[in-house]
C-alpha cells in the first residue's frame, strides 16, 4: 500500500516537473539582451555535456543588496535604522544628548541630519550597532524591520525588493546555484532579515563585519558581544576579499549597481568558462528612481554609478535597465 | 515510457531508503555512552513532533580538525607543509639561507628544528603561506598533500582521518545537518583538501585567516594575493567568534579535542534545546597515541588537553575514548 502511494507520488512529481519546465522562470522581465543573458548563462552552465558545464558544488552567485535587490533611496536602510536607534541609546546614556552628532539627531532637524559628515555617521553607526549581545541586536533589527516604513511607498522596506531580482534568485537556486548577498552594509544587519526576505540564510550573507567578544552571563552561559572593531570592510576590493574569506570560491555570476561592486564584477568575470556579470541601471524615475549615468538625481549618500563604471559595464558586463528590462518592479505593483 | 522509468526509479529509491534505515550508521563505534549520545541527539533533533526538533536550516555541526578528525602527531600537518616549503622559498630568495630560522630549517638538523620557538614558527608560516596568488597557494597545497607521507604509517595524511568521525560527518549530513570544520589551522590550507577528504566544501571550512590583496595581472585579469595580515585567530574564544562571523548561527553539535576547542564546545552547549558537545580523548597508545589527561606523551606542539578541561568535559560534555569507543580507527585498519 505504502509502495503504491510512493509510486503515485513519483508520477505526480514527474508531471509537476514537466509543468515547471514549460513556465517562464523570469515573468517580470521583458524579452531583451538582459533576460537572454541570464537564461543563456543558466542553460550553458547547467546542461550536462555543455563545454561550459559547471559542477553543482561550484555554482556560486553573488548579489549586492542596496540598489541591486531593493531600493536604496533616500538612504541605505541600515542608516535609517541607526538614526532611529539614537533616542534609545541616548535614553540609556543621557550624557550623549549634548554631544554631537547625537544632539543633531535628537533635534529632529532633517536638514541638519542630512548634512552630517561621514565621520559623524560612522560615530552613530558604532554607537548604535555595537556594545550589545549579538542575539539582542538581531532581535532589535527584526522588530524594527517589521514596523519601519519607507516614506514614499508607506510600506515595510522588505516589500521594496525588486521582483525581477527575486525571480533571478529563485531561478538560479532552482538550477543548483547557491545565492549569496555580498553587501557593503553590515553583515549582522542584513542577516537579521535576509532569510525571510530573500530565502538567503545567514551563512550566505557576507557584509561589512565587526568583531565580537566572548563572555559569560551571570549563569555562566557564554554569549558574544558586538565590538567596535572592523574585521572586513566589504566594499570595492573588499567584496572580492570578503568572498574569498567566507566562500573560498570565485562566483560564476554576480550582480551589482555601483562602484562598490566593481571589483566583485571584475573578479567574477575574470574566471574561466562562462561567467555572468550584471549591473542594475536606475533609469526609471517614474516607477523607482533615475540616478547615476542614467540622468538626474545626484548620488551622494548612495553608492555611485559613475560614467567610467558605465563604460566598463557596457564593454564587459550586461547592463540591466530598470525601465526597459523590468515589466514589473515590485510584487505589489 | 519515460513515465514508467520514473515510476521504477521511485520504487527503487523507496527500497533503498528502507535498507538504509536498517543499517547501523556508526559501524566503527562500540556500543556505549558516546555512540548513544550521538544517535539520541540525531533522533531527538530531527524527528518531527519531538519537543527538541530543530528546523533543517538551523542544523549546524562544527568539527575541530587536528586531533579530532585526523592525527595531529608528531605535529600539525600545516607546520610540516611550511617546513617542506622553506627550501622552495629559499631558492627564490637566496638571502634567507643565512637568516634564522630559515638557516636552521635548511640545516636539516631535526633536533634543532624541533626546538624552534613559537616566534620562529610564525616567521616560517608567514614566509611560506603568504605573498603568492591564492590559486597558486591552493594548487601547491593540493600537490603537497597528494605526495607527502606520515612517518609512522607511511601514508598520505589524508588517509589518517578517523573512520568513526567520518561516519559521524556522514550520519549528520544524512540527517540534514550542515557539517563545518572549525580549525585553529589555516583556513586556506584546510580548504585545499577538505572537500576531497571529508566531503566538506570550502565555504564550510572556518580557520585562522589572513587577508588578501586585490590586483590585476598583465592581461588586466583580477586576482587575489595572500597577505601577512591576520584577520581571524580561530583558536579558543576565536572559534566562537569565527563561527559567528562565517555562519551566524550557534551550532547544535560540536566536536573537539583540546583547550583550543573549549569555547566552541561551551558556546554550542550554551544554546537552548538539545545540544551535543563531544571531546576526543587520545587514550590509545597502541592504535594511535595517548596524551593529555589520558596519560603519557607530553603535549607541546599539539593542542593541550588539560586536567581542568577533562573535568569540565566529564561534567558538561560527552568524552569519546578512542580506546573504548572506537572499534576501528582508520579505514585501512
């Protein structure tokens, strides 16, 4: 009886497999060079007998997060988190209320906050992101990410992921690729929501990382505390170095959207065989934003997409135009 | 026709599954508290409905390497590699021939080599393990590991893995656990052979890590060079910190054999639910070695297993006696 049920399950599985094969894996993409590059890459690297076949264990694909997987305007989400945390920190340490840059943040003066220096922002990050047990930090981020809302769309930040990129993540995984986030943002911050948001587990999130300190609580149980000590600056060349440190393999596919991703894309493309390097161009002022070489919006706080990078991209990589290549941008559209 | 073949495959799979269930997953283990602890842990954490059930994505098990997965006497394998590399480095940089500690190594005086200081060994490690492209390093280690032989057994080091531990790795993986090596040894060194030797891919090897430097070759292709800059000292508390950095989850099971593993075992055991912490006691002078609290052989170059650690282990963890718990030690026995 059980054997018969098993046989039936096998047959149903077979039918489902056929149905899946017939579906377009990237329905939110318009037909064009970008979509074709992805489909061709997957076919050539996963078809047995293909001269560019890649063994399953070597299938690694890396994705920048801010501006590549979700909206990075008006500022990196992590920065908004840090600013939101300042009142909590000041409540616990009242002496900070009269010290800059905390005084400016507490004033609520948006104009002044927008003009804080890089150094001020690092001070705010170190104060709001370190000094607590790692489990407390993760719980706080989870709570914040569930309640915070983006100003323009009045939705949780996790709703603002790009549907076409979510499809790429799923399509690659369905073809045996391990998908990684490789972000200039904080590794711990992104790990707190990446599994629920992208189906990417913590061990597949590589980001800017700070150290931890081992200690014991009052019951003698060990725990780790976040320390203000930089271990990995996961930007620019740091992305290639971070990939080597935490994966130890050169990716076969990489996706980015700014100069911070340049070396990751070059490093990926520099490997032998079929390699895919793609860069998202924000050229859709209506449905999202237009900035960088596309036009308009000046790049200040967000990763820059310079003309030089655009030239390199058009020569060596594949450019994704949000305006032309994406049928839909968000799942809620 | 294809559907029928699929149904047959399904049925065969079913039969195989039944056969596997009936087999002892740990045939090289004698019945006893250690074997029972492993089997009970797997059952309680992977049986749906069990109050201590662990979701598949959280199933992480970490293993020290030297002395836990393979023989660590007469010295860590990586040290032997470094000593073997000295003549190659001296050939490329002849000025080192008259500089200590390279002069002593080149003399071949085994007594003098055995008495090199910690500082000398670090100097040798930094000189032989850095300064080359990461791909060259990996290729060199693979070549060496294929040809080098252990003195006592006259076999490749990769033959000297403990069969009972190989069974534990496979048993845990068959039950949805991701198995990691967490070694005080060099991350890059162990990654070069871990996949072939233990079925553990590079991204699941965490070890003492140095930095890399991004650059371009004469054709403009990017590559990484190993730099003499310590990023992660993966020993003692560093093991818990390394696990947090590269996995971001607390393990459910951990295996070690020395004070360098103490914090990893404590950190694992400190989590909620069913957690397994096991420590290998080298008490088999005949089939392998006896050292640490077991008796005899003094611990100098190899990780120490102190009496204090033994007391902590007997109280909180499970001790594996090589002599009593292991029916066979090596696959070639």
